[in-house]
C-alpha cells in the first residue's frame, strides 16, 4: 500500500477537531468525484472502491464518466486486508478533507485563520471597489464577497459547491445584505455574460484549468476592468513557479497583500480595451 501524505497532513493541521469516515465520501459533488484520481493515491482509492462497491456505484451515478476510472483502478489494484483497508479509508478521506468540510462543516472552513484579511484593503492599491460590479470567482464561504459588499454596488459570489452557496446566502440574509448575488459556476466556465464585470478577484482559486480560466476572465471582465488573484502563496514567488510564469506571460503584474502577519503574493492586470 502507498502512504498518502502531504495534503492530508495539511488538512489535519487545519481541522484538528474534525472526525471523518468513509461515509463522508457520499457528500461529494460530481466535479469533486471527477477530481479524485488526481487528488488521491490510486492504491488507497482502489482499496476503498473494492471494499465498497456501493460507493463506486454512487460515484458513477453522480458522474458517469467516472466509470472509466473505476474500471481502471479496480483492474490495476487488488483488494486489501481489513487492517490495510482502514488505513486506506483514512488516507482517502483526509486527502480530501477540505472538500468534505465544505459540504459538512462550512462554519469550520469559514473560521480558518487563512481568512484573516480584508478584500477591500488587499485590493486598494490596484483598484477601488467603490460603486463597482464585482465578481468573487470561487467564493468559498463568502468571506471576501461579503466584505466587498461594503464598497461595491453589486457583488456576485460564484461558487460550485452547493452547500457553500447556501451558507453564503444565509450569511448575507442574516446581515441584511441585499447587493450580493450567489451563483453557480467555475472560473473556467463563468456563469455571467461577456464584459459584465468591473472587477474580478479570486482567493486561492486560480490554476486548476489555467488556460481556460484566463480566457474566461478576459471574456467576462469589461475592457478596462481589472482582474486580481490573491494566491495565498508566499512572496516572492520562486522563479520557476508555473503559475507565476503563466500569469506574467498573460500580462499580470505581481504584488503583495497581508494575510494576518504573513505577506502573500497577488497578481493583477487591467483587461485590454
């Protein structure tokens, strides 16, 4: 059996009180299921699918193209003994713990220290949000989108996870915010018309399908408008960082913002008129 480490350890540090089990995998949405082979080591994922055929059936019903991945994983990996199965189950659920938290415990995600910053201040040196039509693409729990409502005329919070969309709507309703509109969509498939946004920003949400994301950003931001990406990654960037190089090649400039006491890097550009 392989040993799933890395992001699983990061998730354990983020959510020290979180308890997970294999049943939490039934919470996943179709696009999360589609991403499992890239996020979870194949031997562990195959062990879980061998032991829980009903889970494999659920995954395929939720996302039919996943049938090909299921067939390949089961053919290339044998079932495991019970003690190895328990380890595999723990490895799988912890490698995607953030996804499960989005669905099961959005309040826990909303309270993370990584949200210890203010979107208005973080973007002020690039563009004022006052009176603007703003899109938070990949809004998460809505922390930044709700804060942007203090200045912007209209804010769209675009988030593909349905539980998080409900969480944002409920939070806005409790605060009496009426200028926030929550929409489904992805950064590489934005659910808004062309040239409809003055300022688009992302927070730790760019780079999954970068070429398509960059095309969609240029489509939806009006000519002369601004796109800003707060990456949550340390400043300065490593010279060979692929995201850094791709954004610079697309016309972005590198800057900084503060997450609490940590200086992180952001990128911004004005869309060509």
